[in-house]
């Protein structure tokens, strides 16, 4: 990252020169950190669509070309060749692990997969049909109380241990919350299973009848998690950095990110997509009716369009291929909702309204179909996205923690309220 050249802003008799910052992929930004001190101005950017809040070496997104790279590696290569844990280590620690490093970290994950028995009492306090994301956020935040030595991380070894605890325990928490909702006994993690297989075991095994997930199912889950492992400063990723900038502990920051992800326009979008497909499947509206309502502004076509992509979301391509792979392997029956999805997509991409606005399917469009094929229930969809997001969130927290230039986040505002006025006594109002 280097500073080069300047941009000049002139207004109201003042001229200010601001340095330009160019990233390794050629993206250029104007460094406005001195703008207010030099001219008394601030920038106004609702939604932060044009604001760079940090320098980051984690994930590169080219929305125009529809490309996504983790630490320089194309998502497609990682999805084809790497496991989720390899990808997680790449994001969290900076490089793909060597064979011995991967084996060592897997042992660490194995050793951290159980939950403290007292924490299970906390889980027991939630209602049986409590929202899985609320449970996940609360349980992760509570982890800090059980590992006070990691509330302040000082070394890379402590960071590695905290990362392993979160990555490992989050799947146990998620599976146990599902079992609680279903009224099923908890299935404890099996130390002899790898990450994805172990999660499926905890979800679907019953006493004396262990669930043995077929390899294509395990691989599909791994691909889903890889596709969600990081997406730069999306809402939840930015939340991690915002909360972390106050030097809040890692557990609290990840808990806050889960809450941010929960929203219907973020990690909860997959639920909205499935509800939309159900409307068509149930005959309450037609595919063309959805298109027309979206064009008129009466509703949002869920799963279409994405803030950074002006092309087909590469994650959506991978998730769709994973679902089609399960169909080809005979691991899932063709869902009528898949045909509905294809019909809606074909109609949208043949319509000038969507083409002119460059609205294409995003990762949420096909994710629900893939999760449904793995037998993940709809209320658990955002939780699955959260499990995938964990490595990226942890990596963003760590990158900010190591950045000596980082300051507590404190955006400015353009005040539009009333000017000064005097207090009016109660009897005169």
C-alpha cells in the first residue's frame, strides 16, 4: 500500500489537497483523514457505500468482474481443492497451512469442541423454540466468562487458542440449539470426525444410531462454509471492526457480528428467499407476478442484487453447482423450488429492468436450496451463514488488533435537527 499523488477539493474559497491511496489491486481512495482539520468539512456517505474504513489484506472483491479472493487465492480454487478448516486458517493466520500445521490445529479444534457444563445450563434457560441466532449470540458472548484469560489477548498463541475455541465451539452451540428446539438429546462431538462431518453428526445422530453423512453431503457443507468464510466489510464484518475498535474482547465482537448478520437484508436473506419460493410453490403468486411487483417497487426480489457486485455473485455460482452436484450424485431429490428458482432467474435476466440495474442472483438465492438438501431447517439458515463467517470475522478482529494506526470508530454526522431553543416550563406547553 503506497500513497501517491493528490486530489484537490475546492469550495467556498478554500482549496485542500488530499493524498491518494492505491491498493495492490489498483483501487484508489482519497485519504480524507485531514479534511476536517484543514477545511472544517466532513464527507457524507449514508450506508458507507463509498467509504474505505480501513486497509485490509484479507479479502479482495471486484464487483464489476464478479471475482472474490481470500488472501489472493480465487474462491473457486479454494472451493475445489481446500477444506473449510484450511480456508479458515488462511483467513485467520495469513497463509495456507502446511500439513503439520493443519494437523496441529485440528487437534486444537478437537480439544476445544466441548462446552462447559455450566454453559449448558445457560442454553437450557432459553425457550425450546427460541431464535437460534439469539441463542448463538448470547452463548458466544458468554464464552468470555469461561475463559477470562482470553478477554485480553496479548500474543499470537493466545489469539490462535481463542480462534480455535470459537471456530470449534460455534458448531457445538449451533447443533445443540437445534436439538433443543427439536426436543432431542444432545449428541456430543465425536473427536474422531473432521469439522463438517462432526457437525452433521451432532445435528442428526440419535442414541445408538449414528448419522453417517455421505461424502458428497460433507463436501457440499464444506463448500457452503467456504463460500461464506469472508466478504470484506459487509455489515457483520464492519460490526466486528466497529466493536473491536473500542478494544472489546474477541468473544463480544463475534457476538455483535452474529446480531448484525441476523437481519433480513444480510444473513437472514436466505430465509426470505425460501419464503418467496414457497409463495410461488403454494400458488399465492406466479414467478412473473414476482418480477412485476419487484419492478413496480411493491416488493424486493429476494436473493437478487448485492451492494458490491454488478455482475453474477461468484458465491452464488458455487452454491448452485454444489446443489446440482448433490442431485447428480443422487444425494438429494430435485426440489420443485429449484425449478421455481430457475424460472424466476431466467425471467429476471431476460428483463431490461434487471439488466440495466445489473441485478443478478447473490449467494442467498441458492443457499437455502443447498441447506434444505442437507436437511438443515429454515430457522437454522442464518446460523449456518454465521458458522461460515467465523474465520473472516476473527481475521478482521485480529487485523485491527495488530494495526497500530487504528483508532476507535467514531463517524461524524450532518446535524439536521432544531437549532438552540429555550426550555419551556410544563404549565406553558
